[in-house]
C-alpha cells in the first residue's frame, strides 16, 4: 500500500493507523499547491479531488476520505482491535465519532488556516469549536479514549485535528481532560513514529 500525505494534514490520521496496524506501506508526499508528489506523479490523476489522504491499495485501487481509509485499515487487522466488529453497535458508535470529528471539528478548523477568512467568520468558528471541544471533553472525563479504554481509529483522527489548535492559537487549556488525552495519545509509539516520519517531531 502507498499513502499519499502532506505533513501534519488530516492524512496523519491514517498514517498513525497504518503504524498502529503494523502493516507494510510506502509514503509519497503531496505538494498541495503543485498537486505533484515527491515521486514526480500528478496527484490529480491519483485523486481527482486534489486533497489528501489517498491510499493506493496493492491491487491498484485508490481509496480516499480519511474516515473510510482508517476503517479499511482496521478491518485488515481485526486482531489489533483498532475498530469494533462490523455490524456491532460499538462500530456504529465509532462511525458516529468519525463523522462528528469530520464535520464538526475538522471543517470548523479549516477557515482558521485561511488568511483571507474574515475576522467575524474566524470568531464564529472559534465559538463553535469551543462548544464542540467541550462536548469531547465530557466524553474524555469518563474514559481514556473516545470509545472507552481501547485506542481506536477515531482517536487517531481526533488527535490529528486537535493538534492543529496550536497552529491557529486555539487554547485547549480550559479542557484538562483534552490536554491529558493529547499527551496520552502522543506518547504511543505508533503516533510518535508517524509524526517523526512526517518531520513533525524528532525521531
């Protein structure tokens, strides 16, 4: 498999999951402005959507969208318990979290990265993030990870998205449970390995 990624972007989530899964994979960095990969490929020919992540499977197919990719990887190694069994209520809870992170957190961070975003719009995004992070904090007050005491693919996604807070100066200090959670997830060997491979931290 080959993961097309951009350092620190949402593609860090499936990168972490691949490391957690212990699967063999290659990396190919994408220039989001040029749409060219480090290996010299036209990324638009690989993923016409033009954004990461994209996972090229061994049979040549390409899977896109982070929540779909991480569940695919988890299902390749069920013994790792990165996702509950398909069809179980616990699996639907996982999908519930993945959708929440994608629509309510990920997309709300997006305007804060754009210098052209009007100040009023940025302030509105910060207000929404405050409410959404408060919701997450309540869950983490009672459990080590989003779905209980077992790390799952949703944690890789949440860790990735909330890590953006320092880049947009969104202070997480009001939520000690969230700060502790990020430290806990960040200390996992697979998370450290993925971040080091992307040049986000020292190896």
